[in-house]
């Protein structure tokens, strides 16, 4: 270890000792120890990796411990046991991206009943309207996320423009029951129906978050529709796979691609002309405000019932702009 780093580590240990803390323990300003758990949709997705970074930045600033625990797949059957294990550790609060609007309601209620405050990030349960006193899924304190209906509308406008306002397109999507991707599809279809009457939206293809499946589906839709003009990939894996499918079919620049999410792999494809537009969410902000909101609640402040984070639209006009680089997801 470099001398500078050694000194830093030694002074951190000394400080922890003075505060009566074991090495690695952190303490908030009120002298208490808080552990805030963040349960992502899945751990290996660049979107949630970036969210974790934002959450960690807030945790470091506030002196709280962040526990990041998730499963290898975006699937309620995988996520519920992870949630149960987190509840058993009795964290001070839980931030979670629920992988299904209905299947996570009862499992999360267990946390709520155990007195653990719940905030959902990225996705919601029920109808996403919390603290209303109505329904059985309004108990989370806050929902912190992108406006996914708006994002779907933005994607529709971008794709309609790319194809000259007419022709066949379809949505490559994950599976029904996920609030975010359901809302993106809803916004996309509404925008096309209201403002682009010459665009035909073909049947949605569901890929179960598998980019290879999304690529095969692109080729199958193209085989049935040789005049296919465009595809909207409604999340990272859908977009990545749809783009790969277009490339494998030799249709780069002919079948136009609009991507939701902005990992390096997708942004790099803007320069090659494979992808027209990537709509970057701001996952680091979601993580940051998630931790700040949990901390505010734990220390007696009231918190907003919903916090909306924005988008950055990346295309060939700004893909090289250093101000845009900070919105590209971390791998
Ligand atoms: O698009 C994000 C997230 O917003 C969505 O809920 C699930 O998919 C992603 O994680 C991207 O893979």
C-alpha cells in the first residue's frame, strides 16, 4: 500500500477508536449507527451498479452503513429470499427495486410489520401511490425513480423522428408486471397513437431480461416484416439485444434503434450508427436520494412521498460531450 493510503487508513482507524467504534464501523451525526439496505433488481446490471455508487456517496457523507444485497436475476422468486434474509438482519431501513408490482407486496409488508421503513427505488409496488390510506400496497414511505411514462413518450418521439414518421416498429420488453418497463411501453404506445398516426406498433416481444432472446426476437420479427423500420428497447438488456439483432441481420442504420438506459456498450453503438438514441436514466441520483430520504426519516424529518429524477438523451450530436459522460452507467 502507498504511504499516503497507509496514513489515511491509520487515521481512519484512530478516529474510529476515539469514537468507540470498531474498524469499518460508521456513525451518524446524532451518534447513532444506521444500516440502510439497498436491494437492487439484480446485482450485475450497470443500472443498479450505478445506483449503488450514488447510494454509497450519500452513505459516506451521512456516516451510515450501506448494505447492498441482491440476486443474480431480475425475478421475484429470486428477490424474495434475498429480502427475507435482509429483514432478518434488521436494518434501520430498506431501499428496494421490487421486481414485480404484486408479488413483492406481501414480502415487503413483513418488513413494514417488523417496523423497518421501506422506500422503493426505480420500481414500485401496487400502483406506486404511497401513503394514501388506500389499498394494501401504500405502506412504503416514498418512491424515487424516473418518470417512466414520460421516458416511453420520449423514446416514441425519437424513434418516430428517426424513421421519418411512418412505418412498422415494435417494443422489445422484459415481461409484464414490472412497473418501469410496463410504464415505458404504455408511454411509447400512447405517444405513437396520439401524434404519429402513420407509425404501426407491432406486437411487443418479451425477452425475460435476456439480451440473446431479444436479439433472436428482432430477427424473427424482421423475418415476418421485411419492412420493419425500428425497435424500442425498453431497458438495458432489451435494447442491447435488439441492437445486436439488427447488427446480426445486417440492418445497421436501416432498422433504427432507440434504447432505454445508457451502459457503455449501448453508448458506444451510437458512434457506430447502430443505435440512434439512448435515454439515460440517472440511477446514481436515485441511490443518493434513496439513502438521504431514509436517513431523513430515521432522524425524525418528514420526507417527500415521491421524488422524480431526470433523463439525459444521448445521440450522435452530444455523445462526445464531456458533460454527457457522467450519465453513462458504471460497469
Ligand atoms: O431499466 C433499468 C430499470 O429502470 C428497470 O426497472 C429494469 O431494467 C433496468 O435495470 C436496466 O436493465
